[in-house]
């Protein structure tokens, strides 16, 4: 039994899931399932949002440990589902290591949506959120524009390794400025509806959900980490948006809400 390859295969699967925004318990379950499928007697993993520590032993002389650092995280539910399905296929079918490793590489290298597609999708989402919160058709059109700009800026800033706090602060500021400017020029009707609808793109919904799920699953460290992450993102949005509103009110005397 090649314990080294099992260790690398299991941690690689966990790494893909963590980078894609998976819950901690799901990552640990996937790692354990892969190890059991290849006949490992004892395997332990300690997973946090930023790293994986895993060890394998055969109860005799072999004790192998590996540490994986997670530097970048995003949201890719498709990759999470594929790795999840991969771990279950291994349990049913006896895959050789070469084929299993190739499958994981294909999942990891699978193409993401283009910048244009993501920007257009975000634009549509922001527009309909504005309508959901009671905005008018003019507000809807303004939110379409804001949603496109926010997503385009986020993708661009991520490519130059800008931290999440700054990205969300910029997004909140841009959203508020365009909303205030549009209502001042008569292009929009309700500043608050436009801002709320547009900022929904930045709300850390996945981080909040995973924080709750990890906490309920007993992963208190991961739950608290993700709750802190969600809190900081919310603060960043508030700082960016609040700063623009403060400057606008000070120099232009108010906003049309």
C-alpha cells in the first residue's frame, strides 16, 4: 500500500474543496472517505479555513504527516460537488492512483466562468434585488450598472492579490456613490433601494452559512474564524458605503431616499 500517494491524494482533494469554499466537516469527511477506500487503518485530519494537517498510520512503523496551507479562497460550488462525488465514486469503485489523481487535476483545472459572464450575472442579480426591495424600474436600471461595475472591479482587484477587506470597501463606496449621483441627476428614484440591492452582491452569505454549519458540527475554531471573516467583510462594506454617504451629505447636503 502506497501511503504517500494516499496522503497526497486525500490532501489534494481537501485543498480543492477548501479553496472553493467548502465547509470544514465536509472536507474532513471527504479526506476520511478517500483514506478508508484505499484501506488505510487510521487517518486523522485537522482542517481550518486556512490549512489542512493530516496524518496516516498503520499502527506499526509508518506514521506520515502532511501540512497544506490554503492561501486563496473563493466560491465554486461546482468544484465542491465534483470532489464530493469523486470521493463517493472511490468508495464504490476501486480506482488506481493514476486515474484518481488525473480526475482531481481535471476538477482543479476546470474552467471558471469568464469575467464578462460573471459581471453580467452580477448585474442582473443586483437589478432584481433592487426590485425585490421595492425599487422602481429606473432604480433597477441603475442597479444593473452598479452590479456590473462592482463585479468587474472585484475580479480585477483579486487578480492583483488585493485583500478582501479593501475589495469590499471599494465595492461599497462605488455602489453608494453611483446611487447618490444617479438620484441627484434624476436617473434613479430611491437611493436606499439602489444601494441595498447592489450591496447584496457583497454580503458574505456563504461565510455566514458555513460559520453556522461548522459551529453546529462541532468545529468551533473554524466556525469562529468564518464568523470573524463575515464580520470583517460586513465592516468593510459599511466603511466604504458610510464614508461616501458622509462626504456626500457634508458637501451636497443630503440624499434622495
